[in-house]
């Protein structure tokens, strides 16, 4: 019997059956891709995190057609307008069934929640919304994690299928997969504009897999997972 993936929304924890497994952000931290958050004032970090969480939620409501602009916090309005502008200018259409859906790689035993898989100008795209002022290079690895090849996780997969294809498939248990060609970070700015960061280095997939192996090695040798995980 296959273990079921469960995401504890309140504690921000991923569980595969009875096993607590790391999320993508935890893998990157354990793998040595330090976000440097300890150098930021905790109060500033908390406010930024809350802003990002609520902006993400407001953008999701916008995508689903249920956002009430009249009751939206004025501080969040420019971020949603930036996302709306991105969607219009870049001709981006999110796939609603895949948005913020927990996914898992059973082979790597890592889970995550992609922001907005969709189509940009007709091309399959994995988009991630960010409201921060700095976009870290490791974002390329986070997006690579969300579109890793899933073939090796399927029953009957052969060694010859264990590879990183040019159009890797979204992890999934019950669907054939979303083939993401483009990987984009959409930086939403407080003035209502946006900036795109595109990633196309094929090594990103192998690097994330290496980070996952390092993370699990550390977990087997005394490291503990934190009580919160956002990606």
C-alpha cells in the first residue's frame, strides 16, 4: 500500500504516511544553500513573511476569481496588481488544479507546494511569486525541485528512465504530470510592477538531487527538521 502525502497547514509540515519528510526549502537549507535569514532583524523578517503569505493568498484568490478588492488590505493591493499585470502582459494562465497543491517525490522523499504552474504565451511554465527585495540564486533549485522527472517514482520504472529530461514532469501520484518548460520567478514589487527571473541551467536538477541526498544524510545523523516549512 502506497503511503499518502499529508500537509499539516498549521505546522507547515509534510508527512508521507507516518514519516515527517523535508520540504524543498528545508532541503536547500540542509544542503548548504543558506538563505542568510539569521542576518536579518527578526521583526523585519516576520513582517516580510506575513506580507508574502498574505500577498500569495490574495494572488491565489485573484487567480480563482474570488478576490474582493474592496476588502483587500491596501498594502497588498500593489502586489496583486503586479501579478495581474504579469498575467496580462505575459499572457500567463495558471492551472488552478495545480496551484498550491502539495506534491511529493517518493524517490527523493521530498515534498513541496508550487505557486503557479501554468502557460505563458502558450508554453508550459512553472512560476513562483516573490515579494522580497532580493531574489537568491538558489531559487533556480527550488523551481527545479518542483518540476523534477517523476518516472523513477512510478512502479516498473527502469534504470534507463532515471534521468533529467529536457521537459521534466511535475511530481504527482494520480495524474500524468505537468511538463514545465520554463522556470520563472515573478518578483512582485510594492509599486505595482514586476520583474522576471528565468532559469534554464540543466544542472539545476542534478544539484537539487544532490542537496536532497545531503539533507537526508544529515537527518540520519542527528539533524532534526524544524517545526515550520513554507515551500
